[in-house]
């Protein structure tokens, strides 16, 4: 028996094996209907397996007699499910660990909050990437969240460390000027770190097919890194510095 796929003929023996086996003797009945479960293993991309299964179910239902139907019960891959949102609690644990570590590093409770606020800003880049490229958010997108939690704080730690060093050496310098000076000093290593990470993620996106894990991971991480650079430039000083240090007070000239 042969089957045509994409204009080519394949024999069943080349791509699958059929062997007799003993079916369960117990009859399963759900909602006044008898149910028979069948399973198969597919090695390959998830999108291709999903497409093949949907096509086969559509053809199979056309040949079934009245009263019978075939449907899919879902897919078992890495235990990922949209109804299960417990994995997002893991992000909260990571952010909590980052807060305690940076609090000890900077001996402060306010500066770690400025670092943590950059993480949601980087997530905006992930959401925009998935929306613009119409990607399916799966375990690869979640992995990009976890990856960005560690990468995006590096730039903020560099900037705040240099900012505190400048403030200790020159206490009379205004906070805004100290931050600008720290940015000018650390911009090169921050930029090189982001560019090298993006170049390292590009091979995950290479190829004609969009793999269900690696492509969303690379695309989401790249979008988040670009947005984190923007967040470090625009939003970090807003979270770190006080308003009166960013907007100088206007001086009034009094004449008599």
C-alpha cells in the first residue's frame, strides 16, 4: 500500500510499521458512548505532526459510518498545556531571587526594584515579536521569558554599579550627570553583550521550518533583548533617579 504526500509516493513500510496486538478487553463508556483510544508516536516537528493528524482525522471521519466519529484528545509533548499556568509561578521565584541578590549587592532596597522593573519592559519585546510574526506561544516562548530574566538585568547591574561608584567618588555631582557618565562608560560592553547574544540566537531561527521550541525561543529572546536595551536607556533612569534630579528646578532671577 502506498500513499501520496507532497507529490511523492511513499510505501507504508517505509515510514511506519503495522503489527497485530491485543486490544484492552474492558469497554470504556463515556456519556453513553463507547470509546476506543489509539495512540501513535511521531518523530519530527510539532507543526507537521499536527497538520498530518488533522488531515487524517478529516479523511477518517468521512469514511466512518453514522454514529461513529474520531477526534483528537490533545498532544503530549513536554507536559505543556495552556490550561496549566503553574509554570508562570517560576518566573516570580526567579524575580524574587534576583531581588534578594541585588539587594545584598547594592545594600539597598530601592535600586533592585529599578532592575526588576526592566524585566517587564523586555517582555514587551517578546509580546511584540510573537504578535508581529504570528508565532504560537509555547514552551519556547516561556523559555525566552526565563532567559531574559537573567540577561536583561546584566546591563542594569553594570550601570547601577558604575553609577554608585561615581556617586561615591564625586558626591557633589548631580544624580542625572552621574547616570549619564556611567552610561557613557558602560555602553560599549552592554551593546557588545546584547549583539553577541543576538548573533548566538540567530542559528536557532535558521531553516525553512519553524520548530516549536527553538524558533520561538530565539525570536522571543531577540525581541526582548532589543527592548531591554531601550528600557535601560529610557526607563532605568526614571526608576532609579528621583524626579527632581532628572528635571532641574528653574532658577528665578530677582532684580531690584
